[in-house]
C-alpha cells in the first residue's frame, strides 16, 4: 500500500489515486519522467537520432551474420524498430544433428535458443516456431 501525506489539498488524493494503477510500481514511470526532464528536448532528439543510426547499423550487421548461416533477414515494412530472422535453415541443421543423436529433439533445441538468449540477459529476441502448412493449407487447396 501507499500513503499520500502532505498539506491538505482538495482533490490531491483523488488525483494521485487516478494515476496509480493498483499494485503496479510507480518506479519505472518516475524514472522515465526524471530521465526525460534531465535530457531536455535536445537530449531526447539526439537519443532518437542515435537510435535510428544504431538500428540501421545493427540491421546491416544482422543481415550479414544471418546470411553467413544461410538465414534470411525478413523485410518488415512499416516497422522501424523490430527485426526478424528466418531460422528455417538452422532448423534443418538442428534436425540433422537430432537425427544423428537419438534422444534429442530439433524443435525443443531450437526453442531453447530463446531461453539461452534470455539467460544471457538478451531480453528482446523471441524464438517463434511455426509449423509449415500442410497440403490442405497451401494456396489453391481447399481445407477439408
């Protein structure tokens, strides 16, 4: 819980209550507010400019690394902050490994990649396993 204490000001407790979402912490919002105040408009605009330059640099490097492993950096028009890589070629390699080593699962091993990244404090990436469409789901075919 929290206590709002101070000089009597009509409406202050209600105003604070309306901003407080319940049991969520106000800490991150306060940190952001203080950071934005300390940056000022020029600092904020520089951060945005730097982010755009860094994103462009990272996109180029990620495309190079993906290409070296036979993967493709997917085009995401209209999305200027996220990147996606098709890991299907990696799945083929993992499946070959799993076939040669009984007791391993290619899909589980590839899904573990997301967990391994998170364990190493890389919190943004997601590994999404998508089943290829069956014959009845391919274009031009009617689903039964």
